[in-house]
C-alpha cells in the first residue's frame, strides 16, 4: 500500500510540474509576443497594448532597458526577461536534478548565490561604478530566475501535500 501511495505522489507531482511548466511557458510567450502583435492588425495591436499593460505593475518597462524586436520593446525589461526565461529554463531542468520524488528545498546558500550577481550588478550600476547593459542585466536575471525555480517547485509540491492531508 505504501508503494502505491508513493507512486500516486510522483504522478501528482508530475501533473503539478506540467502545470508549472505550461504557465511558465505562457508567461514568457506573452511578454515576447508583444512586438509581433504590435506589427499586426488592429486587434493584434490592442492585444499587444493589453499585454504591455498587464506587465506594467511588475516591471518599469523602460524601453531603453528592454530588448527590442522589429522596432518594438518586449513587455518587460531585460532583467525581468532574464528572470522569467531563467525560471522557465530552471523549470525545464528541474526534474533532471531533483526528480519528482523529492520535495525538499535546495540549501539557502544556493538561493543567496543566485541572487548575488543581480544584487551586485544593480548596486554597482546605481553607484555608477559599472555601466550594465541589456546583456549583463539579462544574464544576472537568468541566473536568479533559474535558481528560483528550484525553490518554487518544491514549495508548491509541499503546498499540494499540505492541502491533501487536511
């Protein structure tokens, strides 16, 4: 009976993982789609504006700090683009490192190590010590986003287990 329960948990975690993967993909698809939609017909341009507005509470969307496609900025800045794409990549590689039968969080030092490049880049650029361009911001964001996935996924697994036990 215990073995069946363990297989049931793994199946449940795989379903939850696929939902996280799907939502992460949609999130990245949305902010990347804005330049393509902006080149389309009236409806597409309105949709691009709506998506841009959707991301406005979570990103400053400064065009000078954003990647551009076809002359239009993405819906988020380069750092946020890096964080979101990094998270998606972290979600993709998560099962290869952790599998589906462990829901423990990575050690705290991993999260701190993932945050340090972004913090250093932000502080050093604000102080005028370095000029951080789009590429540098996106790379530090990519690291932070990738590491974050290794905390979010097991945390969601734990929440799913917590609600099942009630």
